[in-house]
């Protein structure tokens, strides 16, 4: 009598084990790739928002006439910066005012007579916003410290700091 040779139960279990191991390796690679891509995207979003904050505030501070202290809050978070400026002046006015403040996890710009504009994206949270007014002799500068985090990142916020000098009154 001749026996037909097939796959034994042990061989079958070994094949299933190897297949499961290979599947696990592939799935973990795909999941890790997705997580890495999301983190890179979140870091890019944070960097883009930091650049926007720096550019918008720097431009306003450099072009401002003075710091408007009645609406400014320094050395605490959330801070607020009020500036007297000649940018976007209403008709029949010599100057106007613009404020920057933290509200609902975003930094807003509010021009006199206008609605506030959020300058940070909805996907990034500002967790710290401190402004420091630095004066020395006739020079004046604003130091801006802020921290940004992303919903996708779920890690410690990233801190940023920069200083902008107001142009000297001439």
C-alpha cells in the first residue's frame, strides 16, 4: 500500500507562524511610516506657524510708531501687544492701533475698527505667549516668546523666541 504524503499539522503551523510574523513586520513598518509622516507634517506646520508669527509681528513692530501701553500686557502669559502704527490707517486719522493677543489657543491680530484675524492655523495650539518690552536709552524692542504644539504631534510644545527693535523716532 502506498501512502500519499501531504502537509502535516506541524508543518502547517510552522507556515502559519512564518506568515503571521512576516505580516506583523510589514504592518509595523507601515504603521511606523504613517506615524513618522504625521510627525514630520506636524513639525512642518509648527515651523510654518512660527515663521508667520515672526513675520507678521516683526513687520508691525518695525513699522510702528510706538508701543501702546494701555492695551499691552508684558511679562506674563497670555500677553498682549498694542502698537500705534501708520499701517492701514482709517480715513481722517493720523495713526491707528493694532493689538496682538492669545485667545482660544491661537494668536490674533486686531486692528482698530476691524474684526480680529487669527494668524495661526487651527491645527496648531499656542500654549504660551509672553511679550517683554525692552527699553534702553532711546532704543525700544519687543521680545516675543511663544510655544506651539500640534494636535497630531501630542508631545511637549516647541518654544520659540525672537526680538524686534522698534525703529527710533526721528
